[in-house]
C-alpha cells in the first residue's frame, strides 16, 4: 500500500506564493487605476477650462527675395486676445524672418493675412505657435 500524502493544514504555514502574487497584483492594479483616473480627471478639467488660441498655417507664398505672404486660420474665444508667431527659413535652414501677429479680433474663427519681410530668400514658412495674451 502506498502511503497517501495529506495536504498541509490551511493557514498553518502562512500564505501560499499564489496568494501573495494575487495580492501584489491587486495593489499594483489599484494604484495604476487611481493614476489613470487622476489623469483623466486632470485632462477633462484642462480641456473644459483652457482658454487657448490655436492657429494653422493655411498657405504661404514667396513674393520676392525679401518678402513672404502667409494666411493663418485662427480659433479662439471671443474675448481672448493672442499672438501667433510665424517664421521663415532660408535655403540653408537659418531663420530669415520672424513675426508675432497680434490677434485682437472679437471673433472666434477667422483667417489672417500676414506679410513677412525676410533678410534673405525664404524656402519655407511655418507657424511656430499661438498663445493667449493679457488684454490691457
């Protein structure tokens, strides 16, 4: 007769490795869930309360060796004022023009025609970014 092996008494020798692993996974999962929830809340509040000016370069055209024309599309809140920065780069990649365009219109969506004076022939014009400014 073969001796039958009996299981160890429950709780006598502490938790098994599987129980410890499950507990650690629950703690890590809960912490990650809390971080994700905090991020979603922050992103939602930021999205709802932000008061930003956004712009997009629609087109640009080299008029001469010393001039570039650009059209930007702007979206902003009606009472906000802002500034968009445009720059042109020369053939060698150096900056040949930079202009801050003030946006004080009381419209929420409009296009702005801009002329940049360059120090050398421009190869490309880009919208660097837009930001809100304080009125006053």
